[in-house]
C-alpha cells in the first residue's frame, strides 16, 4: 500500500528543519570498502549524492541493512533525531496506525533510523552535473517506510525487476509518502527518476553541491542490530574508521562517540 499526504510539514517545522540543515555537513561515501577489492563485476565509485543518517548509520561499504542474511555489522548507532524530526515521527506513527494493515507493521516497529538524501547538482571542475536521481532499489528494513520531502518536487516511481514503471507520483515540497506491505516493499523496486530544476536552493550551502531537494526516509531497524562502534568487527571498524573521523569533525555527537570508543586517530 501507499499513502500520500500532500501537506504534511507544518510551517514552524519547516523553519526548524531548514535551520538544522544549514548546519549539516553531509558525507560523500564510497560505495565499497577502500581496503578490500569490490565484489566481482563492481567498481569503486562515490555515491551519487551526499547523505546523513540519524538514529543509526548504514555505511555503504558495510553493505546496508539487508535481513535475513545481512544484519550483523551493518548499522552503527548514530545521533538522535533533532526535535522537528521527532515531531514528524509522532505524526508518522499516527498515519501508519490509521492507514497500514496491522499485519504489515512489525510489533516493535517505530521509526528509529532516518536517511537524509540530498539531491541537486554536483560542481566538478567548474561544471555542474545533475545528481537528481536514485536508481532502482528496495529498502530492506522491516515494515513501513515513511518519506518526507522538502524543496523541488521529485518524480518517484515503483518499478518491476525489469525497470518497467508500475506506479509513479510526484513528491511535492512538504509531502509525506508511506509505503508498506509485500508489493511495495518486497516485489517492486523504487527509484527517483528526476528532480525538478525549479526553485531556490535549499541549505546546506556547500562548496561543491547545490541542493535543490532533501528527502528524509524514516525506517525501523531492530534495536539488537544497531551496534556501538566498539561492537563492530575489526574488519568493519577498519572500513569505517576514516568516515567516523570525518563525522567527528562535523558533529559533536560523533566526536563524543568516537572518543568513547577510543577511536581517535584510528582512521
Ligand atoms: O528521495 C526519495 O524520494 C526516495 C529516497 C529513497 O529511495 C531511499 O532513501 O531509499
């Protein structure tokens, strides 16, 4: 099922989220470990866009959370949701309870992880490259996913495994989209086909990226699969140490987490 709420974000929340975004220095991750060869047939590449995770961080090089096989060493505890996002989570919970069949909502489901995706143009050697898309994929966290959009509208599509469009809709500024159930979570893939070029840039204002849309996807990862830095295997710790150094430069929460783990200077 899907449920779309056109005007979800309230004016005060919008201001508070824009203020939070203006301080954000998102991370450009590499898709694969920089210490081990990529899987056969894959080549190392940066992600298309910079990201930030809240609640728990799923580093691309650790392979993202992918039950049932990929649950160990995938999710690392990250900084908590800031107040305006907590308000969204409360209202998302109410929307989920009123619109999603209870059989599609795991008993302990509560959004405890949020991926913040920035869409726009990357500036490379004075040229601008459009980064307003995401390729076909599924979100493997159990239960509903709730997606809140700010800025330029995006064409969001559900597609089959051959990439044929099954459903599509424009996600407007300030909207909420919830998707849940076997068809939209397990059978179909989803993607962002393009992001409008209209509208003023959004924060953060970065040297090499002009942001025109920010999307927040709220997900649920079972608590037992969210690890502190010290619980990661030695191999995974080595893979993410450099990123944790960068996060510690950008966030006091990560600075403290790195210190608590005794990781200073390990990346
Ligand atoms: O930006 C969007 O609307 C969707 C993002 C997405 O597909 C994801 O975070 O998995």
